[in-house]
C-alpha cells in the first residue's frame, strides 16, 4: 500500500503543530504502478523516524493556508539525437520524489547545480513542463475549509514563481511597476502602498529600477520589488528560485528574513531553492530538503539532529551538506539511507486528513497541465491598453535614449538627402538618382527597425515568460500592446528620416504626396517591427540576428525591381519579385513621385523611337508599374504587415511552449 500524508484532525481544537516538510514512502512503491485517479488510498500508521523537537512557530493553517503535497513525482526529458538516424536519449531529471510543504512554513530546497531542485520547485507549483514527461500526483489541502471541495481550490488557491533573475522594466519606478501589475490583475491600487511599506520599499518607491548602464535600485531592492510583484494578489504559495543569488550577505539575510516572515505572519507556503546559505540563514528555515541527482537525500525540520553524529563541530552545516551532495560516493550512501529510512515510517506529527479537504488537479497524466490559478484579470482590450501604457512609459522614461535614436534617424535622413540633394527634376537624367534615394529610404525604414527591435528583446522575452507563467495576462493583449507601441515609436523615427530626405532631394512638394510618401515608409517600418519580433524570439545577440535577417531579406531586396529591373529578372526568380514587399513599396514610391510628372528634355522624335520619356506615366508603363492599381498595392503592403504580425505572435507562442 502507498503511504499517505496526514494533517491535524481538527484544526480548531487540536494543539498547534510545527510546520515542516513531511515525506511519504517511496521505496515500497518502486515496483508498483501509481494509483489511478479516483481509486482509494490505503492509510497505514508507521512509527516516527525523527524525534527532533518542533520549531516554535505560529500556526498559519488556521488562517486558511494550504498544504502542498507531491506524491511520487518524476520528470524525464528526451535529449536531442546526436545524429538523424539515432534516437534521442531519455534523461531522468526527478525520480520518485514524495514531499509535502505545510502552510505557514518557509522551506529550503538545497542541492548542487544540476541536482533538479529548480525543476522540483516548478513542478511543486504546478507549472508546465511541456518538453518532458511528468509522473506522479500533486494536490493542495486545507483543514480550514472543510466544505470547500475541489471547486474552491480551483478558484481560491494560487501560486507564484519568483525567478532567480530580477527582470524588471528599467524605466519604471517600484510604485509604477506595482501599480501597472495591480491594474492588470484587477487588484486594488491601495494594495500597492501596503506592499511598498511591508517590503521596505517606501523610501525608494519613486526611484527608477535602472539597468546595468544606468544605475537605479540596489540588488536587494530589486529583489524585494520582484517579490512584491507576486504578493500583490496575495497568493497562498510563494516559490523562489535562488532568491539570494548575486546579493551580499546582508542583503541575502534580509531577503530570507522577509520570506520567513511571510510564512509565519501571513500563513503562506514559502518554498525556496538556495545554493549555500550562511549558518544563520540555514537555521531560519522551518524545513530543509536535500536534493541530489533528482532524488531526495533528506527532508525534515532538523537536519542537524538527523546528521548529528556526522557533522563536524563549529562548521556551517549548509556548507557540509553541499560538500556531501557533490561527492558521488557520499551521495549514493545518503540516497540509499534516506530511501531505507522512509520505507519504515513517516515524519511524526501527522494526523487525520480532513475528510472534505480541497483537492487540486494532479495525476500522473495531467499534472503537467496544472497551472497557477491567479485572480481573474480584465478583458483582453483593457489588458492591452494597460500594457501599452506601461510599455510606452518604460520606453519614454529615458528621454536621452529616445532622443538619441531619434537624432540618429534625423542624421541619416540628412546624409541621404545631401548625397542626392536636388536630384529630382524634369530631365531624364534625374530618374535613376531619384529611384536610388527612394530605394535607400525603403531599405532603411525596414532593415534598421528590424535590427533595433530584435536586439531589444533579450530582457523583454524573459519578462514575458515570467508574467505569463504567473498569470498576469494572456499573450495576445500583450503582443498587441507591444507591437502598437513599437510601431508608434518606429513611425516617429521614420518621420524623422523621411522629412529631410524628401525636401533635400526635391521630391514633389505637395502635401498629399508627402503624406503618401511617409505612410509608405511607416508601413515598412511596422513590417520591420513585426519581423524584428520574429527574429528576436530566436536570437540573443547581433551575430545571431544578422545570420537570420540577411538570408531572409537579401533576396527580397535584390529582386525588388531596382537593383535588377523586372524585365531582366530570370523567369525562375520572378516569384521573388512578386512576393517582395520591398517591390510593392518601391512601386508605390515611384507612382507617388512620377504619376502626372512631365519631362522637358524629350522631343517628339526621340520619344517616338522610345529613347526617352515625355511624362512620368510613360516611365511607369515602360517598367510595368500600373498607377491604376495603387489601392491594390497598398492593401498588399498592409497584408504583409498583418502576416508578419501573425508570424511574430506564433513565434512568441512557440517560445512559450518550449519554455
């Protein structure tokens, strides 16, 4: 029979029990299949394996907390094959882990790099692992809601994951960061001031978060902002991945103290992964689980008592445990000893499980589908509006940076205009220079925007994954907001480029012609934004962006009708001309400039012989550019923008599915 977790039979009348990690047997289940959903569980009493005195702590279960339990959890992935004719190798990341974290406790998962502690943390919180196979079951129980049932658990219970890297918008302040997050999730804005005060952020509430280039908050303050974001909607389970990473000893101690106080005063279930804490931090945790090679080497409230005969005196036990967990021979002994000890009993202090305890999802087949249940947020378009305001505020909070990008575009426009200054005219020799200026504008409007957009996504991708994982919003409203803001800023930059080019080259001075010229360039820049997002999801640096952009756009540029005239394009490559959005932009640019234009140096005889063009219409017709199909060309150019928007959305969806 499979052993079961137990909690106190009557939370209202029973004495307060210490909150700690408890474990179930794994050795007796090694040869038997897991129970299917809906089947009963045999409950068996066992003598205790650990007689450590309980830590004195306020009982948070009475406040409505949940005990989170994982039973025989395993996780495996298939590594990519080294050759096409070979099969991928299956790798076991977690193996038969059974563990529980009770409400009101702050528990630590310790282990070396690659031990599986972060994977275990994510699985405990019910976060998807779409690239692997998950086995086992996961549930949350509450002794204070005997009539809640599974429906209450699905709507009330929530968990959040605080990542190791504090990815925040550099231009916003802590107050703005929390305010936008509260608006997105339907949390009252008054909660923002409460969190700022509770987490000691009141003094720096109006200081920009900052970036490596421009300093803002300290590391400890950034970590507290990161924690405050997830506490806004009061989740019952807080999962922290390496919360002390990159902090000095004082900041790390402050963060750990904050997490332990959340558990003791608010009844939250707090679980952290930590690499090598100081002895004071180590002893502040209510329970510790040692993880090695994807399995438990220990789980309990008093590891110093359990290993009392082996720990050297006057040494930090956390450092000793980490040394043990990196010694293969010692790890094998620890894993075998723990499996043997848990096969004969469970941690003491377990009572009867409440009969009507709320149960989350979780069998070996659907545990991977368990997602954090966060508070219902606003409708899609309201989310998109809030996200657009946030994104725009972040980008414009650094006026120097935006002014720099705008001035660069203006300078490029002046350079192009000075190279082709006053080249537009009513003679035959002005046609090719004007085409050159139009071609450079079309290339710069698209290509420069692609690179700028793609290279700016490194941080935003990580932020997107964090916020989607924790249920802030759906992907579509976020994508609409980001694309809209990026297109708006790109349009302003494009206008700064087009203005000096248009008047220095001497293109048609009428306002409608100028408006059409700018609109074509803006559509190209929006295409560049969308294509930049497509590329940016797959690239992390300039070299990768260049390796993806060049082979994708170079053929479309080459066969756009300028470098190789349409009549001279080989038949096998005609399709590239037809699908090139640069070709449609160049067509619209030339129609806008030459329709109704007259040339003064073409007499009747040369014109009859086809040696010159008397009007711009003659030039357009000779190059198969039809002024009567302007509306069609505009629609095709806009359709390409929509197509690239959809492609960028699918690219993000793919990144999310893979991560």
